[in-house]
C-alpha cells in the first residue's frame, strides 16, 4: 500500500511515494487514532521479532511459526488479487482491500500463539494465559484500527480475521498431525545443514528457561 505525494520543484515523473508498510494516517489531535495507528504497526514488529527468534533461539517452533506466517501473507496477497475489492477510501493508498491483510496476519498470530501455549505444559499456567490474552488483545486492537482509520470496511476486516484464524488452525494441525508424526521434523534436524545451524526442538524439555539457567550456572561454577 503506497500513497503519492506532490513535491514542489520535482518533475511529475519523480513525484514521491510513501511506503505504506509503515505509513498510517489519522486525524490530527485524535489520540485514539494515534494509538490505533501505532497498533497497526504490530505485524511489522512481529515479523522482525519472529525472525530474530528464529536466528537467536534456533528452535523448530519459531521456524514453524514464521513459515506459517509467511504462507499466510502469500494467501492474503492471492485472495486480494482474486477478489479485487477496493478499499473504502482510495486516498489512503492503493492496493485491494479484501481481505484485510493486517487482520489476517493478527488472526493467524493470535490463534497460533494460543494453540502453541495450550500445548506447552512446561510453561507456568499464568504465563501461558498472559501470552494468549496478550496476543488476542493485540490482534483485536489491530483489527479495530483498520476500520477506525478507514483503511478497510468492517466486512473486509472480519473476512481477514476469519481467514487468518482458519489458516492458523490448518497450519498448526498440519505441523502437529502431519510433519511431526511423519518424522519429517526429526529427519530435518538430523540433516547436516540443520546440525550446522544448530537447529533444535525443545518441546520435550519441561521448562526451557530453567534448563538453560541450570546449564549456565553449572558452566559458570566449572570456570570458577
């Protein structure tokens, strides 16, 4: 999504465009609009966070989340091109509006996080509920922002959220009921590239944080 701007002194062929990925407009003085505009940036921050987790933690769970998120984005682009429904306000940027890619992204993220932490029996119950509630609240805030700021109709936003939820359920089921039981994940981790990258699967570790803390303290004592 991009917005065009006319700059004085520049030829028509060189007029400026705003990168809509991080550019959101709201009514000046509208504090709620400003907060919702900030909330609309959540998908950008989450992709960066998920990518960072993959490279820093090197966990299968992070790889599966990021892969599913990217496939969900590809699905959103395909649906937009197939439906070709305009946005409610063309001046807010070009690109089709059905479904809302922001709502679809957050619908996927919220449900996938909820399902993942529901299976994480090693994590403290309170921590799991906080993570699930936080993802749901953030997803709702992003969805509301798309309608409030005029970038999508309510129907486009609800459609995006519904597709994201369905995609998350399908991807999680595929990962847990097909990829893992088939031995694909174990075979991939045993392959030389994954071993070189130190990819691992800690899902069977009861408490990863405690295990890492214990290991680090033991290593520290040996050095001392």
